[in-house]
C-alpha cells in the first residue's frame, strides 16, 4: 500500500476526519498553503511603537495614525496629501499633520449692502439683484453661500458696497471669500454669478460691474455639510466617495469630498453597518438585508435590496477582496459580488456550532493575498486567535496562525498586512509574514483503508527552513502515536504497525512538497 500526499490544503472543521478529501487537514497552523506545498508563514516584524493603545491604525505619508475608536480613513480623489477620516468624532480632513472638521459651514449672516445711484423699485429700468458670499479654504474648498442680501434695484451707474461679512468657523483654514451677484434672464430664472474673490480679512467690497464683470455661475449651492455622525467612508470611481449615517447612504459631490449634497442621499430599511465599493457597485451591509447600489455619478445611483436576510455582525469584519465583499453574518462568512450575488462561503467549512465559537461579533479582518485574514476574541477571557479563509480554489478551507491581532491595516501599494499586537487594543505595530520561518503544524485527516494495513517506511520531500531547518513527523494508528522521526529527503523505517486508520502530522519550518508512506522500500521507490 502506497500513500502519497501532495497538493496540501487547509482544514474543514465541520467535516468528519475520515471523510476529508485527499490533501485536506484536521490541523493547519502557521502554514501558507498557496503553492500546493506546505510553506511556513514567517514571523512578524516589529514596525512601530505607538504612543498610546489603539484599535485602529493607518499609515499616511510616512506617519502612523492611530485611534481608540473604529475609524475609516481613505485618501480622497483630490490632492495626494489629504486623508478623509470618519469614526473619530465628526468627519475629518487630515492634511499636513493637522486634522480639520470636514464640514465647511456657510456664512451665517447675509451681507450688508450700501449703494450709490440705486434706482427706485418701480423704475422700468431697474434690475432687481441680490448678493451672497461663500467661504474658501486654503485647500480650495468652497462653502455653500450665505443668506441673500436685501434686493437692490440696479441700473447703469449703480455702485454697490458689500460688507457685514460673518466670521468663518475656527480651525478650518478659511482664507478667502467669494462674492456672487444674481442675474435674472428673460425666462425669469435667477442665477448667482461669481464677481470677485477677496481676503477673509476684508471688511467691505465695492462692486463696480465695469471693473468686476460677472463670470461663471456658482457651483456650491448644494454643497451640504456631512452629518456629524457620518461614518464608514469609502472611495469609489469617478471621484465619488460614499459613507453612511443611520439608515442613510451618502455620496459626496464628485471630486469635492467636503460636500455631501442631501439630494444624493439614499435610504435603506435597516441601519447600515458598513460599505464596500466594488467598481461602480456599492455593497451596503446592514443589520438586516444587504443592498447593492450602482451608478457612475451620485445623481444616477440606483439601489436594489437583496433577497437574503444576511445581517452584518461586525463592521470591522468587512473586507474588500478586490472582486467581492466578505463579512461575518449569522450563518457564517458571506460573500457578495458586484452583481449582487450572495452566498455563505464558510458553510462548507464550519458548522453552526463551530461558527458561534468564533464569536462573530468580535471579528476584525483584512485582505491577505486574496484570502480573508481574521482575528476573533474568545467569548470568555477575550483572548484573540488568528485564522485565514481561502476561497481562491474549488473548495474553501481554513488555516490558523499564532498571533493576537487587535486591528489590521493593509498597505495597498505593497500588499503588506500590519497589525496591532494585542487582544482588545495594542500599541505595538507589526508587519505580518516578514521575518524568519515559523514552525508550521499540519495533520492529515484519518487515512482509512478497507482492510488492516501495515506501513514500513516513510519519506518526506522538503527544503528551506532558513539557517536552522527542523522537521518532525508523527504517525498515529487508531489515534495512538506509534512513530516519530525527523528524516528529510530520505526513506525512514517505521516500527511495526497494523491498523485501518492512520494520521500523519508534520511540524516543521521547512517547505514540504510531498509525503509518501509505503509498506516497504521497494513499494516506495517503485510507486
């Protein structure tokens, strides 16, 4: 009898050990399982020590940012030195090492108007006009307009002095104001037109139409501020960003991420938990039914409610795998594609009792080489464990690893995963899979034979292992250990044995490509 094992895969905890397909395991720990071989993961590398404990980390322009809250941070579709943050109180703009409120409030007061040469209201030559003004930040952001001034009855030769400007909100880097004047066309439509940009310190502005003619129409009328409780910000194509507040899904004005017009807001039937952008599709995960919203501009976004009730149990467990969203729900890990197709991908891996032991409301996760890397806290004691779900092949499987991860951050430019070492919080930032090879443990299912079988020799093909390669194999018959050894790349004799059920366990920091076990040397070499 020759037993040859290649094409190594992970564990399927819900399946009886005797029924596991070839290559699958009952134990797979610290093993990468990407090449078909047993490749050890590498130890984590210390990257930074934060000044205080944190739950969320993000590296931006060489600086580690951290928060105790569940925070989302994304670069915006504008200047490369700006980061947009939600979850840390009100929404924020981070630029140049400083945080600003993202909301840019409009001027509170209408401008005061003084005139010379103003006509009477009943003069047939009089044109009724209004003035407003906006605030402009040093980042080029423009606020909604102020309340309108009193009507002015304008004629040739009328000179208008605009004053009475409000003070802008503090700590928002407001440096200028833009003054606008109205004009009404023959159809009776009134539009505000830009006439002059002035310093924020200006006390007044004298508008002579001959010197400062009207230019482009105002764009910022609908530049509503984001709600103070807006969270979950994500980037989308075409300069869009999305976020949510309660049951509302919000979209910014394209390429203008400080403006979140009310006219673009969509309402769903349950509180939103988190968002995932997959191309022009936005997956909306809620406490009830998921939604998919699709469109290339906020004004043409459509929404579809999915048929399945798949509530998201943990915002921190939502992961964008690049081609699908994965998140923890009541029956297991759910996958939703950009077309709205949904399935419980872990149903083949975990039973319901297995799933509940993972304490899904505690899950925090990230994308690791296209695999779902997740950490969960024990229901009692809170100690965190680390695992991976691989859905890249024909059948998903699970692997575990030795680390306690309180939070993750993935560098999109390199694919490296960083994590906070700890259970609930942490201050030590580590880079995953960056050091020397870890000791991996992999164990077969029960290798069952229809009749009593005896194995007399084993051979393990392996290489690597760094400066101190180590390998130990253990062989079990009917659950009892009967052989232990360390031979690599050579046949090793086994003690006498007779059984119908065998298990092989490998513990090593080397890369194992094949395990063979046979009745004798001739069978091994001739097989």
